[in-house]
């Protein structure tokens, strides 16, 4: 692998840029883009394109990083773990390149069938990718040796991104870099803060170096290959996460049932599937107040997203054991191997 570990933080640059970041000066964007633009456009390179899978444990900052890399709010960012259950694609194109990102579900122990489906989704996203971004956060004891072995066996370019270094001192950052060098020898290792856009430009530069020569996969004006329905359900899921606590957000599956564009407004009907009557009662709330608030907040964001007036209907339905029902999982778009 060329340039392995090239972007491990050197002590002096780290110290000054870290102070700038602390002061709120976006150091990475103040100086790095020029360097990167220079490296991109100072010579004529052949067109490069490929697929980048972002994998890692829940809550380490995968969505934050992808959104910085793509520059649009495409996936949900929240402090609650396990929000990304589907693969989300973001596409970032320039004249000479196209990077297609998927933000996979978090790596989780297979307790439920759903979680097994997640793990197999991660393996298939490694197999499908040209470059893998393994995101970890400073202080994380990454326990998924089976995933690391899968990465070694695949021999694909891997970039280990150590995120949230704004929360640690330099000694810990350097120790984490050293540790990852021994755990995944063929990887590039970059320590970043996705939240502060610190060294995120270096992540992009490294991705670009590893992309194969290829024509574009998607028409360049397209931002995403996901349908409007998908983003509508993502917006509603985000509002559920913000409005309800404990197990509720993970017990609800959001399905856009119908989507009718009329002259003056778009009518959208959505099913919220839950497993138990008690969960339905919580979502409805006293005199339906909770679901009404959920509907109002969702409608505002969906209207902003579609740039249209909408009529949003939320129906809460009880469907027992939807997590374990393979047919249902398939209907909801998961990739489930029936032999597992
Ligand atoms: P995901 O589950 O891996 O997709 O993680 P998210 O992108 O949703 O981020 C989880 C939480 O970590 C959010 O509260 C983010 O604001 C926060 N976060 C992400 N990157 C950073 C970072 O560089 N520094 C700090 N301090 N927090 C971060
Ligand atoms: Mg996420």
C-alpha cells in the first residue's frame, strides 16, 4: 500500500492545528483544501471512480464523517446509537472523480436476527467496496476481531479513521495510531475530528489515491441513488429518535405506504410498525398529542426537503415480532440469508 500511515499526526503540526481547532478556527478547511485542490488539479489525471464503505461501531461518527465528505445532510446524525439500519448512499463527484459512499449499519453483536443481518450487511459492503473506511473513536476497544480478519483476507485498501481526537491529548492519539498500525498492518491510519472537520480533507485525499481508474457510475448531477421515500422515512425516524426514549426508537419501523403528488400538495401516508400495544400507546401519547407533535415536526422537514407542501398521515400499527420475521425483514428491504 503506498503512503501507508502518511497522515499520522506529526507532533508539531498536531499541536498548532489542535490549538486552532480549540479556538474555533477551522484549520483543516483554512489550509488543506488548497493543498488538495493543488494535488487534484495541478496535473491531469485519468477519471477515477469507486465505492467507499464506511464501517465501524455505533456512535463513532460514521454519519458525521460521511456528511462532511459529501457535504450534504444525507443521513441521520444523533447521539443515540444504531440509527442507520439501511445502507445510505452519498455521491461526491468532481471533474475527474466520483466517490460513492455507503454508510453501513453499526457493527453489533448478533443478539437479534436483525443484528445478524447487520453483520452480514457489513461483510457484503466490504466485498462490494473499492476502499473501506473503518471508523473508530479515540478510546474505543474495537472488539470485532472477525471484522478485522475479514478486512485482512479481502486485501482491499483500508483507511482506519480514528475519530473524536478533539476529546483526547496527543499522547493518547499517538498511542492509538501505534496500536492500529499493529492490528491492521496494510491500512492507512488517519486521526481526525469529523465534528471539527480536522483532517477530514486528508481522508478524502487518501480515498482518492486509492480509487481505481473508472468512468463514473452515476450521472454526475445526482446526489444520491435513494428514492424520495427513503429520505422521508429517514426524516421521520430521526424525529422518532428525538421525541421518544428508551427502546421505542428501535422498536419502530417506518414504511412510506403511499406517495401521491397532487396539484397543490403531496399526500404521504406512512405506517409506523411496532411490536406491542404498549409501544403503540406511547407513540400515540395522551389524546394523540405525541404522534401529532411527531407528525408536525416531520412534516416541516419533509416540506423543506421536497420543497413542496405535504399532507402527512401517520398510522401506528402493531405487528408482533417484526424483527424476527424474515419475510417482513425482506419486505422492509433487508438482505437476509434464510439459512442463518
Ligand atoms: P454513527 O453512529 O457512527 O453514524 O455516529 P454519528 O455520526 O451519528 O455521531 C455520533 C455522535 O458523535 C454525534 O453526537 C456526533 O456529533 C458525535 N461526533 C462525531 N464526530 C465527532 C468528533 O469528531 N468529535 C466529537 N467530540 N464528537 C463527534
Ligand atoms: Mg450513523
